[in-house]
C-alpha cells in the first residue's frame, strides 16, 4: 500500500501489484487505486485499516482502475494488505481480466 502521485488526480492511495524485486528493473509498476466509494463486490475489494489507509472511513481497491504508473510516482509506503485481502484482490483481478 503506497501513496501514488497520479497524473489524472494527484496524490492518492493505491495497491502496488508488481513484485518488489522486479520494481527496481521496471520503469512502470501496476497499481490499483483505492477509493472510498463502495461499488459492486465483483470489482471493489474492501480493505481494513491494517492496509494503512486513513483517507476514507471505508476503503476499497477498485480493480477496474488497474493501471501502470511510473516508478518515480510511487511516493510513500502506507501499510500492507491482509492475506485474505490480497487473495480476494487476486481473484477479482483474474475475473476482471478474464484470466
């Protein structure tokens, strides 16, 4: 979980999906922005406060907003997803991407 400086909407929390050991070799990393707006459970994964988000009362990773971000725009680490959050996010991304 990181603060990311997005081109479109400025600094915003996001889930970084790229593997740490690869991040130093890649120009961009895959991220899923976090929103405070609940959406369909197929696309919005609820996140607990363990993830380090304080911007919203409730936080959701929106898999429909998956996007590449320049590594230089990854600013500060906030926290970690729980194992169950990570599993659900992986499942929902697989469904969304048709994998």
